């Protein structure tokens, strides 16, 4: 809609300062000619927008001009208050800042949109961590966040899984990601991903670094997640499932006369798969690979021997 596009142009110029018609057209996904018409419409409506010619030219607003948030739709106002997550903001040391910002936005909204925003913030609450996975304590999170913001190098002692477990690293922190209640810092060189709660010691250096031009944190994280899942499930098992039993990412191969399903399931490792399948009891039978089936058989035999005589607990 034209009215929405006019507000977008106004806010872009307010936030970014000078922008060319070509830049505005690319941002709004319209033609340059459309931008020309929209800028003329803004001027006719009394908005002090000016155009400068030349190589360094472009459109800009009169210095000091600010607009109130009257261009927001009801949906946009609702999303603003739904997106404000107080828990993570507090962890970053931004709890009071978030509250103040929301108060200012709320005060600037027309009465109708304010009612919409109040309604959604009162009816929806985001609690990212799962029931059985509380968010990890990350005592150095505020320092990491400040280093991200100021482009400062971090000298850390980091605990990893393989030996040697505690290593010293020089990190150039590009950004922070919150995933299921756990904070990760994406840092160069590389870049690579580190769990913030596994930082054992931290010193913020006075050295500044240059963030790679064009680095997109969201795009990096999408690729990182895909690669992680590809590395995680390198193996495959063939199992027979009782009727009605389903497994994540299972590919059904056949169904027998008793209604049991034969399926292929990606697995991380023999040890991990055994734990998953044992929890299903008699609802699953491992057919392949042979080493997983043998592993299951040995474990089940040991359990049967251990629990075969309840009157004689092991060790007595």
C-alpha cells in the first residue's frame, strides 16, 4: 500500500540519514520512478524532505525533524511488544533499557494501537528454555555483549569437550545468539561458535577488530544449524516399530502383516542410539546395523541378569 510505503521512506530517512532514490527503491523493492512519486507526495504532505544532486547526493530530512509512531498498524504495534523478551534482555544487562524503550513506544502510540499492544503483552509470554533444560548460567555474558557492541577482542579460557579441555583463545566477537535458553557467541577468526557458559575466564582487551564486511549473523547461524544437524546424524539404523509408534526423522520402508513399521532412522552414534531405543522398551526392535543390534542384546542380557532375581540385589 502507498501509505505504508510513505511511512517506510520517512522512517528509513529518519534512521539512516541521506539515501539515494536507488537505495530506497532497492530497500522497498519498487522502481526508482515510484520513489520519486512517493517523495513528492511526502513533500506535498508537509514533510521536510530534500533532495541533493551530485555524486554524494540523495534524499534527507530537515535536520532535527522527527516523526511520531502514528504510521504503525495494529499488527506492527502488537509485534513490537511481543518481540520484547525481558529475560534475555535482563541477562544482557538491558532490562531497564528495554522497559524504558517500551514505555516510550507505548506513550507515542495512538490510543487504539496502545490497547492492541497492551492486549498482546498481557496474553502472550515467551519462555525459551524447555522444562527439562534450564538456561545455563553465563556469568561473563554482559562482558561478551559489551565486547560485541564495541568490537573489542576477548582473551578467554574456554572449556571444550575434547582434550585438552581447557584452552586459551583470542576471540573477535561478531555477535550473540540465544538458542533454547543457551547463549552462543559467534567469533573470529573463522568464524566459529562458542558457548558463553563454557567461558571460564575472560579479559576484555583494548584491541579493536574490524568486523568482516557483509557478515550476516542470521545467515551464518542458519548454515551453522544445518551443518550441525548434518554432522550430528551421520549414521543410520533400521528398526521395527510397534503399531502407532513414531520416531523423529524416520523414513518408513514397509509395514508388516501385524501393523508394525520398518523404518530407517538417522542416528548420532551406536551409544546414543542405544539409549534412545532402550527407552522405548518392546515397542522397538533394532534390525541394523549389526553392531547396534549386538550392543542392544548385550545390554538387555546384562539387565535381565541383574534384575532376574529381585531377592538378590547385586553386591549382596
